[in-house]
C-alpha cells in the first residue's frame, strides 16, 4: 500500500477531498513553492481530509485557510517569525492550535509548531503517515477512556 492508501484506510469514514489535478498542484507550486514529493503524493490522492473532531489534518490546497492561503498569511506579516515560517511549509493541524509542517532544512521530519512558540518547534515524526496515525491513536484512546 502507498502512504496515501494507508491513510485512506486508517481514516475510513472521515471526509476526504477529491484528488487534485496536476494543473492544481502546479498552480499551488507556482503560487507558493515547490511541494515536497510526500505532499504531492497525498494531493494526487485527495485534496485534504478531516480527522477526529473534524480537525483539518490535511489542508486543501486552495480553500480559505488551506495550504496556499495559510502559508501566504504566515509569511506576509510581522506577527510571526518570518525567517522561521518561510523555512517551513505547513499543511495541517489536529484542531488544537498547533500545526504540522515540513521544514526545508530538516528533510525526512515533520515538525509541530504553534504561533505562540516563536521559532521553537517540535519534531512530530518522520513522515506524515506516522504523525497522522499517532494523532488518531491519541484521539481513539481518549474516546475509549470516555466510554469507560
């Protein structure tokens, strides 16, 4: 199974966007920057998806507050550390304030960042699949505790 197929299976029943066309991916790259292959692969399978609690685990390319829109917002003003946010491409969140991104100088890592942290960040995992599955496992564990 490809990483995108693993995610579609693990998050069965959650809303997924339609696959992005090559033209839309090219437009996003023209508007923002070249997408890492891992992100491109997911966008070819689906244009964003929602995880537990309806969180936008993977942002749509062009929706309001989607990948292109939100990364432009972060980079456009003085309220965020420009050097840091310009070195990252943020792509989703778990609905609790922080977001996931790929930092260009840390290939093979997914970072977690909250705007209140300034330039500080955490390593969330080695891949989008690892991060999303771990987050889902956390939410699934919370649901089990609530039922008990």
